[in-house]
């Protein structure tokens, strides 16, 4: 199938350059340090609580799992623009974009294939994150359901942000411009709900609803709400739709 052929080609292109190895190394190092620090703080706080005679045990899901997932979510702001910056910008720079838009491949196949390739790379990073959390089972019995919900939230949000990043990459031939524009756009979507802290008007609520991080919070608490799932799926569809319109423009000019 053409979509999966393009996705495989896109994924392979990451590993043919230092990008994948650099991102994976950075991600593993930072998440490993965060996990080590969170576990260390949890153990220390648990010992202090026991010495003070507190009978209620501390929650590892709250102190370790949610902390790690939340910080990993922040890292996505920096990693996703790097993953998507070359999707179309590199094709334009090298001149292969003209071959794509004039090929018998449908625009939808090209777009979805590139998105799936980037999503596969992002899923690989989440696999590295999961290695940290699996080690918790060697020393305890954390609840796997909030953990699974958190990973689902990270995956859905990553898919939405990747779709937006791919659209931005399709509008320029410069990878640095694509990465910078994607980061600024994702950061804006991240902080939109700040306005709800000092204003409660209907418009403010709508703006706050568009913030990606507000829809991740329930997942990080182990709650899977259909409205949050629909939001991320809608954002994925919007990003891919805008990319298709950008492709239409390129095909027309070609």
C-alpha cells in the first residue's frame, strides 16, 4: 500500500541521518534523569513520612508516573518541530517535491504516509519512556491503568502536534524556518488556556478549549474522556487537511 511505503521511507530517512539517534539519545538521557530524580524524591519523602508516623502510603502514580509523563509532554514541544521540519521542506530544498506532486500518488497518500512515519518515530521515543516505568514493577505494583491512559494521551497529543508541524513544513523550503514556526505555533497552542485564569467569558472558554495541554491533564490522571480524544482526532484531521490544501497549491503551481 502506498501509504505504508511512504511511511516506511519516511521512518528510514530519520535513521539514515544523525537526527533519530540524537533525539533518541537526548530523550532517553533527560527522561532517565527525570525518572531517577522522581523516584529518589519519592523514596526520600516516603521515608520521612514513615518516620513522622503517617500511616497513609504515598502514591507512586502521582509522584513518579504523572511527574514523568508531564515532563515528557513538555519535551514534545521541542522534539516534535525537529521531527517534522524536514517532512516537506527538505523535499522542496532538494527538488524532489516536484516529483512528488506530479507523481501518480494521491496527495492523501503522501500526507498520511509522512505523518505516519513521523508518528512511528515519536512512538519509538515513547517506547524509551516506557522502559523507565516498567522498572517500577521490579520493586512495586503501580497501577497500570493510569500509566496506560497517560501514554495514550501523549500519543494522541503527539499525533495532533505532528500533523500541525507537517502542515507548517509544507509551507516553506527552509527546515530552520519550519522548526521555528512549528515551535512557536505549538507553544501558542500550549499556553492558550492561561487566559482562563483571569477571564471567564464565553470567548475565553473557547480559546482555553483549544489549548492542547488542558486536554492532556485528564489522561495524566488516568481519566480517558471522549471529548479529549475527539479534540486530538479533530486536530489531527485539521492539520492533515491544511497540508492537503498546501499540496493542492504546490500541485497547481507545478
